[in-house]
């Protein structure tokens, strides 16, 4: 998985996410506005520092970072140091104010926002054999053929004992230890502020018995063959992320002021252009908060400063 996504000529070194799957960032500028509102709340909680950091982890094409800058009040934007963190080359035409980097800046004071990053942090998959022994699943890169390998031991076994229900023969677990470590490293880059990870997630009481690992290519779900031609993604164990508190995306966005009701039908005859714009905005807001879809994403929030706790509940 590491080699297929991030190795030489890996998927995410060649491709932009927008070409293969739709994220909340691509659905509507309302999403960037909500993140900008959260950044403003972090700014207030930190006492309006002279330099405010916004770090967009796994930035893809830099769309979120650019949208947040546009949505900020001028006074906040003037103090902002925006960073887009990605292993791919810097996109042409990106706002020159954005620093493109392969790792988050150290000692930032502000907001680190990771939209659909942790689900692409490589992990191991385990399966219980017919005798109940929990073994690593090994995969052939060329065609995705699988076999069971050695028994899971060490830190991976400890993680499973803490964070995954006992496996029955034939059931699987996705060992989230690398995601926990990646999140601890990312949040550790902040000197003060808030870190947020947004992904499809699950918790201990509701782990998927056969896993969630899958692939995406050109907008279609495909088998997760680690040959470098597709995205490889698995849901995140939100409750194991160090220091994080999970909140459903629909709850977070509503708390950040996302409110776009359907316009009255009478507006269609009195001001048709206004009606169409308002209807489009309402549709985008509904898409971002819909149950069974994007609204089911989880925002895992990790405050690095006590004043940045509960910023989704002003």
C-alpha cells in the first residue's frame, strides 16, 4: 500500500484526488467557508496571534487552502501563513501566498486540517484463520491475490487487543496503529491551536467485521489492487486517534454556520436568477450534510490549547 500510493511513480505522486473521487472540498465552496469560520474561532481562542497558521494536510490540488484564504475576513487573511502539505508537485496557478511542502511546518499556531488524509495512511490488514489465529493478509501487487501470512504480534497485536473486538474465523481487522502515529506526529507540529481530521470512521462498538479497504479510480469503486493505478482507502478508527473527539460532519458544519434553506418557490418568478443561485446553494449544503453520504464523515478534533476545546459548540 505504501509503495502503490507513495512510492516511485505512486498513485498520489501522479494523480490529483479530484480526478478520481469527490470530497467535500470539491462539492461546494461552502465547505471552505465553514473551515474558514473554524479558523477564525481558533484565531480568537489564541488571542489573534501576529502570525496565524493554516495547514492543509494531503492538499491534493490545494483547493481547500485557496478557498479558505478567499473566505477569510481581510484582517485575518493579512496575518495568515497558509501551508498546503502534499507529496505531489505544486499545482500550476496556485495562490502564491500558499507555501507548498511535503510536511507540516513546525511550531505553528493555528489550525491543522486533514480532509481525507488518514484513510490513505497505509495500514496492515489481519484475518483470523480457521483455528482463530490472527494473521497478516499478504497481497500480490500485480493482481490483488491474497493469502494469510505470519501471526500478528508486537505493537500491532497490542493495538488489536485494545481497539478491535476479538476476530472470529474469516473476519478481518484493519490495524490502525500507523494512523494513530501519523496523527500524533501531525498534531505534534502545532505549538498551539486545533487539529481536525475528516474521514469516514468507525468506533469500537461498531467495527466492520470484514473491513473497509477498497479502491477508487476515475470516480468508480474498484478492487483494492496495490499496483499504483488506483486510490487505496480504508475507514479510520476514530476512537483510537490520540487526543481526538469525534463529531459527525453534519453536526460540525451546522455548528459552523452552514445554513442554506431552500428558497421560496415564488422567487422563481420574481427573481429567477436569484432563485437558481439560492437553490444551488441549498442543494450543496444538503449534500454536505446528508445522512448516508457526506454528512456521515467524522470530524476528529484534537485541541492543542485548552481555549481551542469545544470550538464546534460556540
